C-alpha cells in the first residue's frame, strides 16, 4: 500500500500534516548494554550506542558502584547495534569463543554537548538508565593499557544517589535479558558449562548443584512462555 493514497489526498504546502517517509530517524534514546563474557578471560563488554554502532570497551573486572574504584576499560572495535541483544555461546576456537550474557541493558544520555569532542578529548561523562547500573559515570582515557591491547580508559562512578560499596557484579550475577547465570546459558546453548560456571558466583553454582530443579528451563524462541508451574507427569 505505502503512503501514495495518503499523499494524493493532501497538499503538503498547505497542510501541516507530515508527508512521511523522510529518512530522518525517529528520535529515541541511545542503547546501553553490558555483556558479561567468559572468553579466554572473564570481562564485561561495556557498550554505548553512538552514530549507528555500539562503541565498546572491555572491562576486565566489570563496573563498580564505588566512586573510589576506577575500573580499567580497554577500547575495542565498534559493534553493530544488533549485537546489544546477543546472549549465547561463541564456539570454541572462534574469536571471543565462550559464553556471553546480557548482564545489563537500558539507555544512556550524554552529559556533554558534543560526544565526539569528548571522546577525542578522552573524557566522556554520561548517565546510565539500566536495570542494574544507573546515575552518572565517566570514561577517562589514560596513557595506554597494560599489555598494549588497546587504548586504556578508566570507568568511574560519579558521586550521586546511585553509589554503593556493594560489589554489584557479585550481588547481581544474572542476565538482565533471561535471568540466567553464565553456566545456564552455556548449558542451554551447548557451551563449556564448567568454564562458564567459573565466572558465576560459587554460591549460586552450589545452590544449583544442591537443587538441580532450580536450573532455568531453556526458552524456545523469543515468544516462548514459561511452564514451570505445569505439573510434572
Ligand atoms: Mn568480549
């Protein structure tokens, strides 16, 4: 159908109605995601949508809510926007092989008028609206990362109402997308369960071993519903 009939009936030099179909993207919030990634080493991939891609940093120890704790963040290659919802297993032997969890997700808002200039200058202040991380943060570039793996930055929480000394990577270990631990994702997706479990809090794994019925059921497709209340036969 398209908009042909809609347009034929209207004179857009006269009516204030939109003609539609302009390439201008509907204004919306910028995506933010943190992916917990048990590759050769555990790290947290911190990603911010900017200009059609996800700017990405690998944070070995993950974010901290304590403003006194500065976390190394190594700049890595931009990722496609679609990557923000990826949770699963990268096959062993492939680049980044291992288990990936959507640890946190939401939106971000720059606190600077010019993001490109801030990135160039090496100091980007922003606000997160995630399910786990919130409030004001800053990424500050340092001279270079240990090991020379890429440009080194520090991810630091600003003082505000969202600070805490709780270790959120331990207290909130599950997927924001599926509620699963890394071990459960690996189990469902055919990954290395023991390797994935090594990056989950040991207490959570002990609970699953003690009570295997707590292991999350695999959801079949995006619209699948949970049947955990269905009586077993
Ligand atoms: Mn990664």
